[in-house]
């Protein structure tokens, strides 16, 4: 299980130094995500991708839940209309539920991909001022050590907490 740590950095040079120090601490580059406002050149730093910048994951989860609930209700409503009993219509209910969940997830993810990530809303002002945001995905057991490493050598790095869990697939 990984945790996501957030750090605000004042400039690109500081971000580059932290990036190199994290590599020396055996943190893989794929677990570092840097984000800055348009026009700031992050050069060779690993930039946050669409999964980190958008609300895709939250939209997918929400659509899956609400689409599945709508599918359950639609399935129970469809069984008597088709003329089946509840026992024989179980597969109909299941099929409509799965279909509703998939359609809900697809539709909500299309909305979520065009919306900014809700978890990054608190960083908008700092990003507009030119700061760099580092999102660091760390194993649970290394959170304190990596936070101390960054704070020890970079007092200018402003730690903004730890997200309890991150999705396994992004």
C-alpha cells in the first residue's frame, strides 16, 4: 500500500535537487510527479500525467457506484415487465446492474477527465504563484524517512501532508 506525499517547492532548481536526492534514496522516478503552471519548464523532471491532474479516478468510482445502483433498480423494474419471476430474472437483474455500472463509470469518467483533480484544489494559488508541486508515492514504511530526507536538506520545501491511500492502478 502506498501513500502520496505532497510538497510545495519554490523553484525548479530545488525540485531538480530533490529529484536527484530521491533517486539516490532508491525512489523510482515513476513514483515522483511534478506539477507546475503553464509556461514553467520542468525540463527533465517527471511531470504529473492526466491521472494525477484530472478527476478521472474519482469520476470513475462515482459513476461505477451510481450506475450500479441505477442498474439494480432498473433490473428489478424490468423483471416484471418482461414477465419473469424474481428467481428466474436474477440474471436479468445482474446483467442490467453490470451494464448500468459500466455505463455510469464510462460517463462519469468522461466528465472527470475534463475536471481538475479535487485533491489538488488547495494548491491552485501556490501553483499560480510559480511554485512546483511534488506528489511522491511512497511505501507506507518509508513515509517518515522520505519526509525527513526532504526536510533535512531542503527547508524551503513545504510539506502538505500525506494522502492516506492512492489507487493501485494509476
